[in-house]
C-alpha cells in the first residue's frame, strides 16, 4: 500500500467520539500532507452513547481545529462546566466542588491552603471553597468567561463543557468530511495481516470489501478489535483499585435553571452522575456488581431523577484498566479500545485528546519508527497511571463505613504512587505534583480537603505571618463574593451566547 | 573539671560558604522566632569555590523570600544580566552556538520552531539558530532591558540569568543574616556525633559542643557533618580550575562565552567591574570527586550546596542546585525536625531528581564531544539517552519532572552539538518552505529592529544603580 516508502492511507476503525475526534484532528493537522483518511463505522453496532462531561483541555483541542465555540455549544446543547460537585464522598452529608481553578493565592512561597488552614483553626475561615472563584460561581449559578489579565481575580480559573457527546461526534463528522475524510458504513468482520511484518494490511467488511491502509487507528471502543484481538495487547486490569464495573444511564427533563457543574453523588455501592445540558439532564449510576444487583442499581437511579425520564435506563458494562501497549506496529488505539478509567472525573475524552496529540507528535510519514511507538506508549502509560491515582483517591479517602462497598474501597491496598502522595499531604499538606500529570495542585487539594484529609502539620512559616497579611487573605473571600455577585446567571450567558434550538431552560 | 555546657540554638549551620550564609539568611527570614547560628568548619578548604555564580530565573522567588532584590545583586555583588552563552569548539573548532532562555522563533500550526528551522536549513536559507532568539540577539549586541509584561509584545519573549560575584553575595547574605539576628560562633566545628541516624551534637574547638534541633551541612566538599557515607560518585573527568580576572569598565556584559578544546574549556563572562575567566583542564589520571549524596536530608541534618552535590561546572550547577535546594527546603520546612520523615523523603526525592538533571546537562556536552572525537560515549542516564534518541529521531524534546534547564536551552544545545533530527514534525511539513523562510526571516528582522532600539547593558545598569542609590541612601549595604 505504502508508495515510495511514504505513508498514504490511514484507516480509522470506529465512529464514536474517539473515531471522529481522531478524524477531525488528523484531517486538520495531518491531511494537508496529502494523506487519505477513511473512517469505517457500523450503525448496526452503534456507539457507547455516553460521555457528556469534559475537562477544560477540550477547549484547546477544539481551538486547534478552529471550531467556533458558539456554534459547537449550540449544536451540542452544551452548558459550561466549572467543576464537579462531590456529595457524600468523605461522609454522608458532605459536599465539595472540585473546581477548574485556583484557591486563593500563595504568599512568599507559602501555599494558600496552609494559610487557609491556619485561618480555619483560628475560626476566621470556614470552607476553602469560598476562596475559589469557580466554586462560588457554581454555587450561585453564575458564569463569566475567564479574564486574560493575570492580575484579575477572574483569571484564576478555566472552564469545560457539558455536552451531548453524540452530537459532538456528528459535529466533528461534518468538520472531517468537509476536509476530505471518507466515511464508510460497514461492519468489520476480519483483519488481514502482512505475513512478514505482522502489520495490519486490510480490514474486511461484512460486504466483502477490503479496506487497505498503512496505519490503522483502533477506535472500536471496548471491543478493541484491532489492538486487542489482532495485535495482542493485553488488558491491565485495575479493578482491584477501581472496582466499579457497570453503569445505568438515562436522561431526564430539566426542572430548574441549569448549573455550570456536574454532580457526582456517592451511593451505597458506587456513585451517580448528574450532567445538566441545555435541553435535558444526563444521569447515570455507576456501581460495582459485586456489591449491588442490576435491579437495585437501576431502581436507585430511577428513584432519584429530578425530572421525567426520557426513556428506559441503559446498562453499560466495563472494566477499569488499560492496554499494556497502546501502539503496536501500525496499529494505534485511541479511546475505549486503549483503556477506561470510569467517568468519575470526566477523563476519557481528555485521554482521547492526549492520544491524538501524542500520535500527531510521532506521526509516521513513512514506515513506523519503533522510537515513536515507544515514546507514545510511555507518555500514555504515564497519563493513565496518574489519572488512575487521582480517581482511586476519591474512593480510598473516605470515612464511610455504611456499606460493604465503602468498607472495601476504604481499606483496599492502593498503588504505592498514590500512597506516597496521600501520606505527604496527610502529614505535611504538600501536594506531590508531576509535570505530565493531568490534575494539578488545586484538584488534589479539592479532593484531599473535600474528603476530610486535613494535614497534620502545615508550613511553620504561617505562624509567623503578620495580622495585615492574614487580614488580607481573610478579606479575599469578600472580594470573590462581590465579584461573582456582579456576574450574569449561567442561563443568561447561555441564552445570549449559544442557545440551542431545543433549549428548555426554566431560568 | 566538668565539660562546658553545650552551645544551644535551634538551627546550626556549619560552614562559612555561600551556601552557609544563604541558608542562614533563609532560615532567619522563614522562621524569625528561631535562633540560628553559623559556625565555621575546621576542614573547609575554600569557602568560595566558584568566583562567579549564575542565578537562574527560579532564584527570583527565593530572592524575594530572602528580602534581596536584583538591584542589591547588581549594586552590592557586581551583578550583570546574562542573556546568552556562546559555546564554541565542543564538536569541532568551527562549531558555534548560543544557549539562551526564552523562545527561539515562534511555533506555528502546533509545531515548535526548531522543526521549521530544520526545513530552512535544508533549503540553505538558515542563518544561525540564535538569530531567532531575542535573548541571543540582545546578548550579541550587549543590550539589556527587562522583559515586557505584555505577553503579546515581542520584548516579552526572553528571560535572563544573573551573573554574581560569589564572595560578594556571600558577604551580603552574611551581613543581612547577622542583621536579622543570626549568631556567628567563632569556635570551629571539629566533629559530629551521630547516633540512630541523627546528629546528637557537634564537637567544637576548645572542648565545646553544640546541640541544636536542626543542622545544615554547608561545609562544601569537606562534607563535615554528613561525611562520605552515601556519597555516590559519578563518571566524569576531573578538572583543574584556573581563574583569572581583569578589571573592565566596558565591554559586553550580556554574553558569556565558553570555548572548548579536547582537553579543556574556558568560560569568560563579565561582572559589572571585571571580566572573569575560568579554565577547566582535564586531569586524565586524576580521581573524579564529582557526585552527590544519596540522602541529602538525613535525620536532623540537610546537606546544602557542594556538600550535597558536586558536578562539573559547565552549567554553573552549584548555585542552580542551591536555589532548588533552598526552595524545596522552604516548601518542606519541618515544624519539628524530630517528626519530619515525610518531609525528608520528599526533599530527597526531588533533590536527587534535580541532581540528575544537572548532571545530564553536562553529560550531553561530554557525549557530543566524545562523538566528534571518536571516543566512546560516557555512560548516559536513561533519561538523557531517551532525550537524545527522541530528539535525533524527529526533533521531539522529552522534558521530565523538575527539570532545571528550560526547553529552549535543551533544544539550542542539542542542535548546536550536532544532534540533528532525522525528520521533522509532520505538522511543520504542511507549509511551503518558501513561506516558512519568508515568515521567519521577517521574524528575525523584527528581532534585529527591536534590539537596535534597546539600551546597552552598561547604560541600563547605570540607570538602575542611580535609582538604587536614591532608594537606599549612601550608607546602605
Ligand atoms: C458509563 C460511562 C460514562 C461515561 N462518561 C463519560 C464522561 O462523562 N466524560 C468522558 O469524557 N467520557 C465518558 N465516558 C467515556 C466515553 O463514553 C468514551 O471515552 C467515548 O465515548 C469514546 O468512546 P469510543 O469512541 O472509544 O467508543 P464507542 O463509542 O464505543 O465507539 C466505537 C465505534 O466502533 C465501531 N465499531 C465497533 N466494532 C465495529 C466493527 N466490528 N465494525 C465496524 N465498526 C465497529 C462502533 O460502531 C462505534 O462507531 C463514559 C463511559 C462510560 C462507559
């Protein structure tokens, strides 16, 4: 297939979010080199059909494609997302928001959360949340775009979207097809390999057609048709630390003004999501089948919907983990085929984006170079491991003793890398950070403090801070509060900026 | 006759080095309520090992915590703003390149500039890589301004280091530390009594002893408190250092030069009142003493500066590492050293990472030099081997946690030392070579024009000093 040693044709197997994000990315960034990009998908099989909450990084992906934000948000019925509210995680009755932004500001090398803890101990500060602009905005139903000027309080946060992922894929399909990506409808029934190299040579469709290519991107979802079944990448099972393995998903009608955050409420054997879009609310109950039956899980979900359900709940089965290699020979896995870490922190679409970025970075123009493969796998392993640790933290840092599930996750052995981080914070309030980690300081602080892991010791320099400094920090809360009060409501911003035709907001 | 009572304090700093007084000043600022004392060490050979130290941008944060300003460094410590280092001779007599902070060129279509530069080079239209760096162009012209605050302005696209007279900085730190209440013991530290992984007390001259909560070993290569235990040697040629210095009233203050030949290298740079030349010549049969302490924070004692890590001087590692060490120590300060196990563990993890990075930066030059001389490459760490491999395969720069050199410095050094990418990012291939050349040559012209408008560093500094004199008055130190 390869002409003059140059790579000519890329086949993307699968047309879910991963497939179309890959098609869009490659058509914008790589296709100008004169490559053919073909995406094959099967309506008969369909997509996983969930995945509505995202992280701020998605904006940079969309910007790199040159997508119009207003158009995209209106088309996908999107709302803004400033963070995730966690209810009942540390203890039943607790709630905190993990915001996409900073808390307060550091002072002379002293981390803000230490100053807050000091003020808290003196009775001058209640929640650290009051020092986070995006938390206060979320709680008051407000929204404003972040400011560019770094001296402005409004520069201290970012935002993501809550959107209809199916429509996001459609949007990207339109974008990709306009840039020359061909879409083929058909079911892949077999895969042809080249004898001498073991590379994939073609995909065989149910119709009998053969799809030849030079590079194959496996976006076939949990099936992992190419990377797993064909290339033999092993699945590294992480259910020992992330035991949830099923979810029921159902949408319901909106009942109140939309809010700019996703909610994750802990349940007896898992947790439930609530993702408000412009025209409906997405809901799902993620649970561990070892501790709860399907019927009970579905009952909990349906019994706690705020609006009328828009259909029957759909069951999804999964296992947490990743492939031991995500790129093998001329086959690269992107999306669920490469692994899945459950949707608690909306990381899947981010991981798709990370894989596309790494793929473009090492994109073969001729034969695949083993050095590119090695680097891709190294980078993606790091991404997965660091996301894993952050997710496990939510389950493990709990005081809940009210069910077998919580007793299990509270006491299970955790990865050494996470144990190290937790001990460092618990003992001394220091967040161990890494350059390549997705979640930065404020995210870890949000979960640690939100789940009652108050450091035993803090920076001793705090004790020497003068009253003027402490008073300034104490007063910052009021500044944030008045700044947020002056903002428009989230619904007003949506109505003016990106109303979707199906919008049914009450606010 | 009974033993005299041990001398007491909260923190005792052993040594008379720059690290010692910086450490003492830092503690006096961080914990003004504690009693900090400094005692000289009997075996400390030369407390000022480097005539000049170079502060990287990371120092700014610490500088603010220490209550020092750039004007202090320029005025009191003969400081100058160093914008670039011109390297010559590492891979052959004619091979010249510039290492500088800040951006080179500008990224386009998601690809970093060095990919486009490779295309320009292939088309025979590439002036030197440094032409596209504002810092380098300013350095070559001897100019200086502080970077513009507006990130969109061309004049924001660079950063700088500060070259400082080490002895004067030590004196300044000492003066400030004493003014802040630090005590100076006149008796020398003669020995250390360790038990159960902790220092019980120090033996001082005249049968005295000192017993404190926390010790800093700043005794340089004598490693007076920590000793040789846990010292991990690294493979590197030992060097003999010769230092020369000439008075100067003018000349280029913004540029340092490093000139290498197979058995030596010479660095020349300007302080405000003199030019300093240091030559490092290889001692083929000498014993390399370079290395680092595997556990720089042990029990109630932290080794700082050369006592913790001693590396060849090419990237002026001593002060960069001291900056990093003090930054880490500040962030991990123990409330009670007796219970600081996690603080020590995290400190050691991150300090060792920094030592490794600094070592790699030097090893890159040794590897390049060995390559051109047909000699076997020195042992490379996995990190550095990967960095070189990924860069030469397709210009991809792998950066790790807690790096010290910036990405633009790594790229400039890799390219300059002949680690040329075999191919470039596909993102850079979409544009026509003519358009690429046209675009970036115009960019280089904008740089030239911007540099022309800037003052030379002499003038800039005179201005700064005049302002400083107004603020501090005639008697200030
Ligand atoms: C319960 C749950 C909740 C989630 N919530 C979130 C969230 O909030 N945020 C987030 O970022 N992510 C979330 N995710 C993950 C997210 O849904 C996925 O990452 C995303 O949808 C990408 O899926 P995919 O494209 O890899 O796979 P799929 O959507 O399964 O697509 C697979 C594609 O492959 C095609 N295919 C498969 N086999 C064949 C074949 N034989 N022949 C032809 N075509 C074939 C299918 O037709 C389909 O087009 C969630 C996942 C689950 C399970």
